[in-house]
């Protein structure tokens, strides 16, 4: 019997939105914020449900996502930023 994927919630859903909106791989997202890909995979699996405020602020700088939204889902979500535009 195939295991069904459980829906993403909380932090995992917000990280997935950033990854999807920026059309990047999770491993590339991890590298861009200076963490190991396994850290992101743990978030996505629901094994980590919080990140530090400094990490949320770095995500804001790189991906234009308010730290309150990244940390707690408060406020508006990220504006889409093309990966190519960030490299310029």
C-alpha cells in the first residue's frame, strides 16, 4: 500500500512557497541561506518547525519575505523574485 504524502503545514508550507515562487530547488535554497540541504528536508518533513530570527532575516534579504511571515505566517507572503534578478 502506497503511503500518501501528508500536506505541508506551517513553516514547511512557507518554505515551499518561497522555493516554488522562485523556481529553485530546495538544495539551492539551502545553499543560498547557508544551511545543509538536510536542514530544509527536515523542515519539509515536519521534523523542524521553527527557524532562528537571523535566518528569517537572511531569507527576507535574499527572497523579499518578511521575517514575521517566514517565522509565524503573519502578514503578507513573499513577493515573487526571479532567481535571475537576484543574481544581477
